[in-house]
C-alpha cells in the first residue's frame, strides 16, 4: 500500500515538472530539492539498506554527467533521473533513461517537421524558438512506462 502512495507522488511530481518544463522551459531547483527530500522520506521505510539511498542516485549522475558536459541534457534532467532512481531498480532506470532519449529524439524530429510545415501550434513555435526539447515530458512518459 505504501509503495502505491510513493508511486502516486512520483507520478504527480513528474507530471507537474513535465508541465512546467513544457511551458516555461525551466525546472526550479527548489522543486527538485523538495521532490528529492520527499522521495528520500518515502524510500527510507521500504529500502533494503542505506546503500540503495546513497548508491542509486549516483548511477544516473555519473552516467549522464558526460552528456551534460557536451550540452546534450540539462542539469535539471539529471537531477530528475536521480530522484527517479529512488523508485526504480538500476535495470529499469537504465531502460527509463534509454527510452527518454529515444522519446526526446522522436519529439525533436516531430518539432522540426511541424516547424518546416509551418502549421505548428504556438506552443510548438515556442519550443522551436528555444531550439531544445523539453526532456521532462519524455522522462515522465518513459518513467510511467517503466513503472508499469
């Protein structure tokens, strides 16, 4: 029962951050900090040891740090994956990261196609102007898929 509550929190938290990222192209650090603290509190009763709480967030951090250095992903996206790592085991986390990048590529291609056709919605025109993909949306979809 408690696990469903924590998954519910993650779902609502990710949905809000995806909305925030899509509209404003910014995820506030304060929200990330609150989400990480709440996730830690929810994880402590069900973890198999302190090792999970310490080691699991380090997996996406060190895995995605080189991608951040190459400007392939934002720092907020890495922090978001660190929060998600408290809910998914390492195998599902890697699948989630992979699926997020695939969805991001598809989303980017669709944005380019809509921009070339000239028939894009004003929100898509905003994204085209920023020249980036709101990855929190892709991370949300991939995480929901991996949680199922």
